[in-house]
């Protein structure tokens, strides 16, 4: 395992987690209407999860002898709830991909593998959660169109 390659990938992950802190916080700030009651808190929770992951990854980068980045990528934002859910699913899916790549690089370092696997599980939960939320949306749209057609 090359330490530099792992540190580089962890820094890419850290950037992504900082992006999550900003993107989910922004989503929780701007959501209005009846769904605000449900989703403002949900998005805040996801922002906190990204921050928790950022803390874990930042600490690990220093442990491995690297310097954690303070930059983030551009965020995606929308006032359309379905679009926000789609952006969230894309965000979580990218996180899964990034942790899987880090796991490939960490091969042979058992503690690092376990550390990354624990976070990967939470990212996968995010993918599954947003997939289900979007499935419900599409299902109810289909139902509505079937009702009006029948
Ligand atoms: Fe994360």
C-alpha cells in the first residue's frame, strides 16, 4: 500500500464530505412549504453525518502523515424537492464509490480497511434511503396518472 495514494484519495473524500456539509445545510435552509416540517431536519441530519465523516477522515489523514484539505467542491442546489432528493442520491452514490476506491488502496492495512468499511456502510445506507424516497415519489406519480387515466 502506498501511503501517498491513500492520503490523496482520503483528501478527495474529505473534499466530498465538506461539500456534503454545505450542500445538505443549504438544502435544509432553503426548503419551504409543507415538506419543510419533514425534510429540513432530515437534511440537517445528513449535514451532521458529513461533518462527522469529515472529522474522522481529517484525523486519519494526519495520522497517516498527510495534510487535510479545507476545500470543497461546488454544491448542487434546487428549490424542487425531487431534484434535491436526486442530488442527494447522486451525492451518496459518489461517496460509496470514493470509499470503495480508498478501500482498494488500503488493502493490507486491516485497521484502515475496517475504519473505511464502517463509514462505507453509512454511505450505503444513504444510497438506500434516498433510493426509497425517490421510489415513493415516482410510485405516487404513477398512481396518480393511472387514477386520472382510469
Ligand atoms: Fe459521508
